[in-house]
């Protein structure tokens, strides 16, 4: 049986609002101190204490820290373009007809541009100035520089909102989902994709890092959505088990008038994290398949971007425009 030391958190759980936590990890993937806790009542995992005012970091430094550039490099455009094609297939019927769509965390604009070429009325918001300005200039996108709370649109504006790998970076995911719920039309759809804390495809030492403030599994993400005024329509897990995508329908107003605790979830997550050891990781064939796939991808990317002229030309070729 897993033994954990129960402690208190400096801020309440974003899902169930409890403060009964256990420490799940003490360091980040970079080896720096990072106290990561898990709520014993629902299983939400987060960095405690929460970072202080990360806004300037995401405006100016995040892309440089993780991509080494202020604007997308050709390989990043190609990579994101392929991800955009995957997301188009993932959305399927939800984008079969023209819609007014908000893409939260537009990045370099590759997915928003694909939606635009499909005939949708696309709006984006991106905190990083360099990436946002690039997407506006290169693809003619309607992208606002800023954060979710800065969105300049009236309530009930959108048929569909997508938020890919953004929610885990936010200081208050509940507030974010509440804001997005208000921006959706009645019965509008919110598509949320985040890494799952239950993933075991990565090295155990890479599980936690500073930029991912919150870590979800399907149960905590679903419960947070319900609390914010949504109901789940469907969900999908990526082939490697790293990411989960949940489709949420706007069905009401945010509420605390529902059971927020998730029995057994904390024990389940703790067991998965603690049992994902380096020895088990490096004894699995997937670890090596993933490594060689990455090497192959790098070679292919170099070949496909050798005659790079512009992001638009690269994506037009990739998307078959």
C-alpha cells in the first residue's frame, strides 16, 4: 500500500476546494525544487505554492525557453502543421459545417490557419507577442495578443472553442473554463486537450515541470468541466497515452451544487506515478520506438524544410491548398 504524508496546501484545490493534500514530488524535470501536491479528496495535482504572476513569462520568455526562438522556425511550423492535421481529424464532425471558432493559445497559427482554409470564421488569442504577430502577418489571422481574461468578445459569441495544451499552464483552470463557457453559444462545444498525469510514455523524471502548474486525469478534468457549466460529450486518449482530449457541451452556469470529491482517484494517480520507475520505463519497447521515431522525424523535417520560403507556402503545400 502506498504511504503518503498528508499536508496542507497554500491554496485550495481548484476542483473540490479542499486543502487536504499529499506531496507527490519535490523536484521538477530540470532538477529544481518544485513541490507538487495531490488533493486527497479528488485527485487534482498541482504545483504548490502557485507561481507568482507568470504573465510576463508567457508574454516574452516561454517560447524562447521551450523553442529557442521569438518566432517559429521552419521545423516548428512543419511539426505544428502536422499536429493541426491530426487535430482536424480528431474534431471530425464538429467542424464539418462552417462555424465561428475561438482558438485559445494560437501559437504560431498553424491550426487556426487550417480552420480558416476550411471556411470557418476563426479568432485566436495568444499571449506571446512574437508568435501572435507572426501568425497575423504570415497567415492573415485574426489573433489578439493577450490572455484568456483579455478576450474582447461578447458572451455567447462562439459555436466552438478549442484550447490545446493551455489549461495546464493557467493559474486558475476553473476561472478559465468559466470564462470560456460564457463565450460559447448555448450548447456550444469546448474542446480541451491536456497531458494526462497517468501517462507513462515519458521518463519518470520528466513528469513534472514548472510550466505545467496543474496536472489532470480524465476524472478531474471532467469534474472541473461540470463545475464550470459543461457536460462531457466524448473523450479521446492519444495512442501513446500521453494526452487526453475532452469534448464538453455548454449546458448551464458554473455551480458548486454537485459532488466534487472523487473517491479513490488520488490513490489511483499516486499508485501510477509511484510505480512508474526508471527501470520499468527503460525496459519497455515503447521507450526505444519513441526514440527512433523522433530521430526519423528530425531527418524528415530537415529534408522537408530544406527549401523553406515562408510559413504560408509550407502549410499550403502540407494542407493541399
